[in-house]
């Protein structure tokens, strides 16, 4: 794998306007392939200089909750007006990043998914109890973020997250999770299908969720059949 390969790309579109393409899985680990730190993200954003508009394009299955929250905070703190475009999918923590937009636009065929945070954990009883408490706190902070950006009540947001809810662009518009639905567009998936396999309600309409057909097993040589026949005969002789 290539170290420090980024899942984002910043560029200056025109004077005073920057663009961010946020494609792929989100992570805070810099030594795994295309996963890099939010610290580098902030540095790349600063390198755009004095901009008044930042257009953000998202197509991501989610990833690390802490990295996503950090990216959300960086975008919210920036002085520029942030216009988010969900090109294909904003799932899991990528949907929270989308909430940083002063405006959020989705094509008619785009989707968003929200769920409570989860993790893998090992340790003794005290350590596992602490992890559960930490997940509760993280989940509550996520609920507050969605609630503040949407037309939903606290209880309604909690229900959506607990159910792992997949929302169409129209669903998002109806709930205040986006501001505009535009014409459908064709956007290729940019992640491994396994990235969505961890979610329990992934709809078949998500392109990356479609698994390739398994390849048929090759015909076994006749010699293998002969060896099995001789082995069985030998075993019968030993009984």
C-alpha cells in the first residue's frame, strides 16, 4: 500500500473559491493505504488561503468516528461558506461531515445513512463498561449535531440512528437533512464493497453493496477422483 495516500483532494477552483472532494473511507490512521490524519486535512485546507466559499463533494461509506467528527469541526470553524454536495452516498460518519454544510445538496438518486456509533473492544469488565459509556457520549454528540441541522426532534434523531436508517435524497429533504434535491447523476462507487458489508440494512440499490458473482469452482482433475477412490478402498480394507 502507498503510505499517506489521501481520500480527499483540495483545489482552488477560482479566486476566493475552494473545492474539496471527500471520496472513500474516512480514517485517522496514516499508515493504512488511503487513510490519513485530520491534522493533514486541516493543513491542506489552510493551504487554499483566503477563500470565501468552499464546495464539498462527498461520496463515502463512512469510517472512523473521531476522524469524521474532527473533519466536521474543522469545516464548521472555517470562515468560508461551506456548500456540501452529496454526489452518491454519505453514510455513517460521512453523513455527519455533511452536516457541516451551510447548504446541503443531493442528487435525486443519492443516499444518506445514519446510525449509532459502534466499535470492536477487548479488555476486562471495567474497560468494556467504560467503552460502552464512551459510545453513549459519542452517540449523544452525534444526535445533537443532526438535531441542530435538521427539522427533527431529539427523539426522532435517536430513533433514526438506533434503527440504522438509509435515507433517499427526498427523505433527507423532508427531514431537513438537506436543502435541495437536484437532477439524478451517475457517480461511480469509490470503495471496496466490504466497506458497506458491516452495516445490517444496506439496500441493494447502493452500487457498492452489490457483490460480484462467485466464480465457479474449476473442474477437478480425474486423477483426484481416482486417488479418493483408492483411499476409500484402503480404509475399507482396514476396517
